C-alpha cells in the first residue's frame, strides 16, 4: 500500500468515526429530550445523560479539530485532481485537432505551422525545434523552430552519429552541468533539452527538440516529456505520410533508372511554359538527345551495361542544367530538355556542353558513348506547336550526318543548317 493510500484510508477512518459519533450524539440527545418531556427520566438519570452529552460534545469537537486539516487536504487534492483531469482533456483535444489538421497538410510548410501552433499551446513558455532528414538521408536539417531562447543558437544541421537520441532510438535529455552524456551538437551554453526521435512504420523521419527546465519538479518533467512524446508521435505520422506522398509523386513523374522526369511530366510542363513564354514574349528552347549506337551497346555488352550508361547519361544531363530547366527521359535512349527563357545561342551552347559531358562517359564505362542532338527555339526557329517536331528533325539530321554532333533548326522554317560540331563516333 502506498503512502498516499495510507493517508487516504486514515482520513476516511476519521471521517467515518466522526459521522458515527455525530449520529450517536444526535440519537442520544433525541432520546434524552423525548424521555425528559414524557417524564420517564428520573432526576439522577437526567443528570447522567447531561454529563454524557457534555463528554460526547468534547470528543466530537476534538474529532472535528483533528479531521478538519485532513478534510481540507482531501478537498485540495480532489480539486487538483479535477484540474489535472481538465488539463488532460484539453491537451487531448489539442492533439486530436493537431492530428486532424496534419491530415490536410499539403507539405512540410503546412505541417510545421500546425506543429508550432500546437506546441505553443501545449508547452507554453518552452522553445522547440524540428529537424527532418534531407533527401540523401545523411543528415538532419532544421525545418522549423519556435520560442527558442535568444542566448542559444540552434544547429542548422545535425549528423545522426552526433545525436544520442537517434543512436539509441528513444528520447534523450541534454542537461549541461548535470550527470549524463550530452549530444555533440548540443549548445553547452543553451538550455537543457529533451530530444525525441520521430519514428513511424519502422523508419526515423526526424528529431523533435523541446526545451526543458532542469529546476522543475520531477513530476513536471515527466509531464513535459509525455506531452513532447505525444507531439513527436503525431508529427511522426504526418512526416511519414508526406514522405510516402513524395515517393508516390516521384514515381508518377520520374523515370526510376535515370532519375529524370518522364515524358508525361515534360508534355504537361511544355504546355505550361509555352503559354508563359507567349505571354512574356520570351524564348523557349528544346534540346532532343539520342544516344548513338545504343542497340549495339546492349547487344555487345549486355543490358546491364546499357542501363548503367543510361543512368550515367541521366546524371550528366542533370548536372549540366539550370535549376529551372526540365530534363526527361523521352523514351528508350532518347532524352528531351526544356529550357525556359533561353535564346537559340544559349541553347546551342548548352547542347554542346551536354554532348561533351556524354562523350566523356566513354572513359568511365570503357566503351564508346556519344549522342546526337537537335535544338529548337520558339519563336526564333520554330513555332510553339512545331517545336518538338523541328528539334526531332534536327536530331535525325545530326545522326544522318555522322552522329556525335549538335544541329539546330534554322529560323522560322524549321530546316536544319550546317552542324555546330562534328565529331564522328
């Protein structure tokens, strides 16, 4: 039996005894008054009854004085319990609202907004931060923070090997100046923190950091850790759903072998960028690439080598483009690149650079690798509707004239002039 239970039983025993004595005292007074009025009570018994009543009054007063502190303590305890129950219900409602809002989040920005709002209400006066893994999964990046003390600086990135919470797979407390190990990324001049790995479906998606008051009571620290754990659990499911959504979107839009966009995405992007270019009066260029003698690579060196070449070409193309350019695997060994706001001369230079990048892959795979390239620009060399057809004709002209070269369309007619570069493969 716990100490609290013993105290409670003692209080209940005193209250019960007090009520029994009150009942006995009341019954005795009633009997004494009734017998005295009826004249059945002799003078001697009347005096004895009065003495008994006086003694019982003294005992009753003593019990009331003894029980009053316990009664006040019990009322305070129950009032505190009722407040805790009310706070718990409020916290549960906040977490339910958070979960509902997270289901409607369209991305990490929406999820971060919901987390900041809920954490501020659940843990008032306590700063926090959320770190999520980058695309390569080799480090965590600061996604959002709230109410963090000015005296401390949050790390922009965290290596998983420097975080004990991630290495142990459970919450970890960083409390400088106290017993225990602190993470390498923790600011020694900053506040004590609780770090909770955000796990869902067997994967770690991020890290939740919450400020902790080392001087608070043990009960308060447990309460804060429970609330932080509930926040991390709700946010973990949201991060898992967002990651799954991103993977499904990538699978729908990207070619799994090269990592470039697929043809469907390029066609949708072309319509959008063409309309934008026509409104702005800017140029829109298209580069069509076809690998030379690719069938011979598959026949002579196997499909595994062919796949390796395609993957390398995809990487070479992606590394040679601007962030606004859109590259896709158009089909088989053919690639297409959309270049918004790019003049014919700039597109031609970019195409030549890509041709050289692809040719350098020959030394990597130790087999001849080259590409024929056609370039078109709207409205300079082609109309918007004929841009693909004109660039494709320029590509096959390059193949016909010896391969491993860049040819662009002539202005307005879509006819192909002399090649820019000729190096037979």
